[in-house]
C-alpha cells in the first residue's frame, strides 16, 4: 500500500513551514519521531513509504544511528510541512554543542 502526502502538505509555501521551537532540548531523532510518527499516527514503515525511502534508512535516523541528509530533510518538508532548513540547522546546532562539550578549550 502506498501512502501519498496530503496535497495540503506538498511543497507548502516557505512562510507557512513549521519550524522547531527555540529552546527545544530534545535530540533530533526525538523531534523527528514526534513530528513524523506521533503527530501523524504513522508507523516507521508507513512513514518510510510516504517519504519514499527504505524503512531501515528512516529507522537509522529515528534511532540516532545516522544523520539526517539534505535529501531526507527536503522529503520531510514536502510530506509533513517542517522546514528542511530548520531540521538541518537543529542537527548542526546539536552537533556543535556536543563538540564544544567534548572540547571545551577549542
């Protein structure tokens, strides 16, 4: 069974994209599980079909076993209305924070 994104979410206008709220302290994978799975009542397999990617690829990102790629961020934006830029910035900010924590004198 193929799940297509709702027409209202397909390529939403830039000014109407949802963004991750400032001050969020969750990991990117927790944010993605919330905005993709919980808000839409989808399983990982159903979400992977909607995003047109393999289930293992999505599972890796949702379990912190892989990074969010630009391609996947754009697919999430198209299917679920969350800004790809916001998701990628959040990922980068979390990585930078972790690096600074591990290397305080750098």
